[in-house]
């Protein structure tokens, strides 16, 4: 931190912190005489009936206040980040690292390679365990930071070292066993590369997962993601339908075996494998509560089922352009075709290709504002003017409302001239929008 203390981003109105005079812009120096390094240490420090806060106001004056409260009450201080002492960086040099495949000119934070166990616990970010210290292990186990999300890729020590470009990567079995012995559970992922860590290596990995027992809550199997920006990086092939089908055959066989032995399937393949192999998406019960939605596992089934449950009495008079990525179009097309013909005539599915990352990147969440604008410009030339309202998914925006190339919703509207409505990614908003009796609040942007 350039300055002492933790900057206070905001204060909840009517909170304890507001009552003792803390304000946004102040800097928190100590909590009960310790300097917390992250939100976890902060929350531990404020437990109890008495809390002593030391802080610095905007004039630079150091002050101290003693608070009497209910032991489990929050203070109402809002921080901009959950990590106060910086992010633990990734020390690996993976051949398939997505950050290394980013083009120049994107938002600076996108180039940060984090590998922080705290974010794994707090936000579900996948970590590799290669940068953990003894103190880190002690804290994870003593503070019960469980579950964690861990990238394994392979249990073969030599292959994992090669894939991750790190000599410390070969101890993954010992590391997971240590966490399991300490009462820590985890969700694992294997990013598969054709001909490298699938086939016999995938079988070996699944055998090791079985040995971990209930410490492993789930295992996600996902295909490697490649962009058009791989200059000077090793050559990596994409999955063919045949190879993707072989992966699914292995996954399904192990799902049956694990279900027989422990009553859970545990291992799940990413939706992308099903699309590549042209295999049907499994029913909801196969996903066992969707433990790895953020990894693209089960999103399609959840979207379809939520849409079906929320769609009542289909009917709308507006005209919509529904924007999505190449993969998203596969999800949405069956829903569009399920509508009455009279409604299909007022609806167009608009597939935006990724011009920044390249055609091999098909997920909707990696579309940029420029991609959306370029696609809509083409549709305008085809005669789809301002009478049409554009529907865009919220996954193209981050928590600050920015696309990957820092466009806001208002930027999109002003640059294209269209009216926009932002929909959630569960299918609920879309179903309610297409129902005659609908009550739902959308984030709108109207540019006249």
C-alpha cells in the first residue's frame, strides 16, 4: 500500500461505523491492535463485544474509537477490495494460460495473473497451490478456508511440471492430501489439451480423484481455450468432435462408477464438450446442484430449465434483437424456435463473433463492446433500425458495468443508436420479458 492503512470505500447508512463518525475516504489503520491483510482477517478481528478501531481521517489526523457491540454484528465498513495487502501472483508459465494469449490494449487488470488462496475461498477463483508457503497452509487449515477451487490439469508429476512450467507443480497429490487431512474440501478442474492430458492421463487423474474421497466435492473437465494471439507460444490443437466424444465417454463411465461407489457423480464435463461432440446436454439431476457453473458446466441446462419454468403465456409486441456469442446461440436457438411463429417474426437471434480474441473464442462473456457494435452495424444495414430493441446478457459487463474494452451500456447505446435491455444469465429475465403478464425490472439504456 502506498499509504498507511486500508482505504474505506463506503459506510452503510445507520451502521455502527456511521454512528461513530467513520466516513468514506478515511483509512483504517488497526482493528483491535492488528493490521488485517484481507477481509477474512478483518472479519475475525471484529468478532466480539469490544472492538478498538484506529483510523486516519481525510485531514491526516490519527484517531481511535472503542466500540461496544453484539459479538457477531458487522460494523458497516465497505472496502473496495477484499485483499488489503495485494494479490498473490501466479508463478507458473502454463502453455495454455489465457492471460498470455490476450491482445494488447485491454483493461490493465486483465493482465494480472492471480493465484491467491483467499480469492479461491472468497470468490471461487481457481488456484494451483504452487505458490503456497507453510504459513499459507497453516492459515487455510486453522481458519477452515473451505472449500477451495484448485486447478490440477493432471496428477502426473512430470507432466504437470511441464504443462505449468514450474518445478513445484509436481507435488499436487501430496498437497491435496495435506489439505484433505486438515479438513479442507475442494472443487478441482482439469483443463484438457488434445493428446496431452486426456486419454490415459485423464483416466489416471480420475483414479486419483476417486482416492481423495469426499474431500473432492466436484471435478470439472473443460477444453483448453485458445485465442488468435498465441505468437511464440507452443502449438496447441483444438478438440475435434471425435476427440470430444471420447472425453465424454470417459466422463460418463466414471460418473456411473463414482455414483455406484459414493452416491455422487462428482466429475462433470463442460457444456462446450457436448457442443463440440454434438452430444445432448444432460438432464438437471446429473449436475448435482451445479457446483461449477462459473466454469461453464451446466449453464445450458440451468438456462433452459429456468426459462421453461418462468415462461408463462408467451406474448410480446416489441421487436427484439437478441445478441449473444457463438456458443450462446446454440443455447438460445431452441428457445426461440419453441415460441409461436407470430412471436418468432418479432425476434432475431444475433450472433456476434469475437473479433478481438479470434473465432476460436466463442463464449458470450468474452465479447467486447466493439464486437457488439460491429455486429449491430451489419444488422442495421440489413434494415433492422431503431424500432428494434437490443437484448444483451449481463455477462459482457463486469461489476463496474464495463465491457472488456471498457465500454458502458450508455456507450453501446450512443455508438449504435439502439435501445438496450440487459438480461441476467439464468434465463429468468428472458422468460419474463417474453411473457404477457410480466413484472421484472431490467437495466435499460435508451438513446434517442
